[in-house]
C-alpha cells in the first residue's frame, strides 16, 4: 500500500484520517530525504500522466516545473488539491510568472540601455495579442499558453485579470517609490490579489464573499514579500515601504541604504508586520467559503507565508542581511495542525 511509503505524506493525509501522531513523527524527517520517494509515487505522477494528450502532458509538466522552482511554498500546498485543480494552479502560476519575468528582463535591458521604453511597450503588446489569441481559442506552440488554454476550457478567468497583472508588474519599470499605503495597496492588488482571484476560479467557492477574502490574502502575501525582500530591493534602488510611513517613524532612506537597524527602523518594520497580520487575519474568514477540497492547500499556503513574519522578528528585524524563509521540513510540520483545523471547519 502506498500509504506505507515513507515519502507519501499526502497518502497519510488521505488514508489514515486522524492519525496525527504518525504524521507528526513523519515530518521530523528532512524533506530532502522524502522528496525523491514522493515523486516516484503514482500520487505524484498521476497529476500529469492521467492526461491522454501527449502535447498537453508536456505543457503541464513544464508549468509544474516552473511552479516547483519559483514558488516552493505555494507548490507544496498545491499537492493536496485534486489533480485537475493542481494542473490549473500550475498553469495560472506559470502564466503570471512568465509575465513577471518578461517585465524583469525588460527592466534589466532598459537599465543597460539595450532596450527603449517603446521597445518594451511593443513586447508587452505582442504578449497581450498572444493572450487574446489564447482566449479566442487559437493554437500556440508555447507550453504555458497551451496549458492555460486548457484551463480556460474548464474555468472562467476574465482576460482583464492577466491584463491587470501586466499593468501591475509594469509599474516596476517606472516606479521605485510609493508615497502612500494606498499606492502600495493598488500595486499589491494588481501583482498579487489578481493572482488570488484567478486561482479562486480553480479552487472553487460557495459564495462570492470568498473573493474579497482572496484579495486580502493577496495583499498580505505581497506585503510579506516586500518585508522579506527589503535588502534585495534596496540593491535595485527600490523602496516599497510607503514614504509616509518612513516619515511617521522618522526613518530616512539613508538609514535603510546603510542597513541601519535603529530603534526607529525596527519600529517601522514592526508596524508593517502588524498591518500585514491584520490582512492575514481578515483573509482567514474566507477559507471556509472555498470548496472543501481546496481549503487545506490554501490554509497551508496562508500559514506558511504568515510564518515568514515570525522569522523576521526572530532575526531581530534584520531584513537587510538575512532573508527570512521556511525550509521544506518547517513548511510540512504544520500539516497535522492544518488537517485538524480543516476537520473542525467541516464539522
């Protein structure tokens, strides 16, 4: 039985209901040892292999690889979704990632003066045309668009959503400061909450109220990204922390660029963390509104992302030299608690 295979932690979840002690012991084993075993199980392989279309298999395999490489926390959570929903999430994430990479690449070329702003606009318009063609049902040889086209046959994702995402990531080309939190909220909505709204169509929901909470979760996750990446962003002359907040806590840009952890800087970061936690708490109300087979993955992603804030605090607010993150074993360690919480929600 696959449930006895050490690496098949997902099978423990589905087969041995309530066996929290077994799962807790299992998650003490480093994930690096479990991963090769898990990826040989039919549970893992069936996500792609159950498809009959060879070209579609290749497309979804590429999307899964992109998600696994670039979104480790998100990828781990998706493994608890039904197969067709996993594929949908892989395709949507890969599309969003491609758009983000397209703009990042353009930004690098713009800085090197190998590309003009007009060139960038032409590249983006070309990609928009490919998206329109995809929505019109035209064939492509691009793996991401092949998979996304298949997703559109099953789920309703308005074309305005990926277009709004493009508008958001393009802000990075021309904007490296945010005067107010309202400005930052607008940016975060376009680059993160839109992704939440797109994936909500795959997750499924009982009430449209869930979409408002998906927006809150997207904002919380993007604010977490910003806090985690303060040091990296400074190297690119980017400060996402609102200027009005710097002024409120009497923090200068010079202090940030010099990586000074003064009392004012730490108070500023703590203020951002508490604001972010409020968005997480608000988003929690929406998990119970999702389809029952999607609640656990979303809960896992939310909890693990939220724990990055704890890491920042544990690092004594050193967002300049220490990148706050959870390793794979830490991410899996909350599964027993998450499973128990989802059982309470269902009852």
